[in-house]
């Protein structure tokens, strides 16, 4: 089944509240989506031992291109529709599935993993390539945004040779007969809430399938992992949370991937 798409950006919030996800078509331009793809290849050379499905926050938080992308007004404006005017991004992760051997993501709820109090967060899944049924697009189970969040202890360990995440929902607890495929073109963004059950199949095609997950939070949400650095996007920080923010990195040609506007301070 293919997902319902909000006809205009104004109804994104309505769709999200009703279904637990929504899609913003053409949220970023193809040029920027192309730079994301360049970035994945560049990171692949920098970290040859890391699978491209696992290019996580620790590898990205001091990267000038990630700061440029996370703070792109088009993405921050979308995040603000769900979170209000004071916005940060606490975790970025490229799930880049290589041609033929790209791994699956087992069904899970994001909130089961996250160190957030309260669990106020919206994921923007930014498509760097087209993401289709064939190459392993993200899938959601409708109505599960109203479920309770499973604890880690209720979940099962997974074979990391086969799956991107090391832990997921027990296959016997899932009925995927009603699963919706979130097919996207490069530059589209899907938005999902932390409770909806979602996952994706492996990529057996000849094309890459690349998405960047950006987890935006209101600055009033506390990140409880000690020493964790988020990226501040807009509005006011809330000192009461004690959240830490990464400094905006200065672009250095020998150390970083160059991108449009990288020399601007
Ligand atoms: O990129 C995928 O295939 C799955 C994404 C996902 O699990 C997530 O955003 O939490």
C-alpha cells in the first residue's frame, strides 16, 4: 500500500497528528540532495570500516555540511510546525543502503531507544536519492502511533550482518499486512513521530537508497545522555535542561567536504 500524501504544506501537521507521519514533497532542491549523496561517498572514504547504513551522529556532529543541512531554513521551518519556535536537532544518522547489499531495518519505535525527557521529537527523513519499494523505502504500520512505547527488554536482539539496528520488535509481534510504503523522490522529506512502528526492507537493486534521519526536538526537551552534543537550530535555548550544543564548525578545505557556500562564516 502506498502512503497518503498531504496535498499542501499547510495540512502537514494535520496529517501527522492523524496518521503519525506525513510527507513534504520537494522540501529541498535536487542540488542539495546531490550534495548529500557526495557527502555519503566522502564519508565512505573517510570511514572505510563503517557500513554506510551506520554513519551516525558521532561521525556527523562536528561536520560543517551537516550543520549547514540541519539548519537549512526549509527543514527547520518544517520541524517548527511540529515542535514550536525553539528547535534543536539531537541525532543525525545517514541510513545509506548500497546497491545490492543494503541492509534492512527491523520494525521498531524510535522512542524505545532515545534518551529524551519528555519524548517530544519529530524525525525528518530527508531523501538524498529516490526511495522506492524496490530499493527498500521506509514503511510504517498505520495507527501504531497510538500504541504504547515498547521497552528494550520487550524487544529482540538482531543479526547486525542483516539488520541496521541491533535490536527490534519481535517478528511474531508484527502484522505487516497493512504496511504503508513511504516512497519518496530525492529532495522529499517524510516526517514521523517517535511511537509509530516503522522499518524498511533490504536493497537488492542496482541503485543506492540514501536517507538522512534528523531528530529535531524543542529546546525544552532534555537529552539525558551525559556529554551528548546536539545542534542548535533556532529560537531560544532552555538552560534548565543542561543540554549541550556543538559549536558551529569552521570549514577547513583539507579536513572537510566542500559544498556550496562552505566558505561563508
Ligand atoms: O531509513 C530507513 O530505512 C529506516 C529509518 C528509521 O528507522 C528511522 O528513521 O528511525
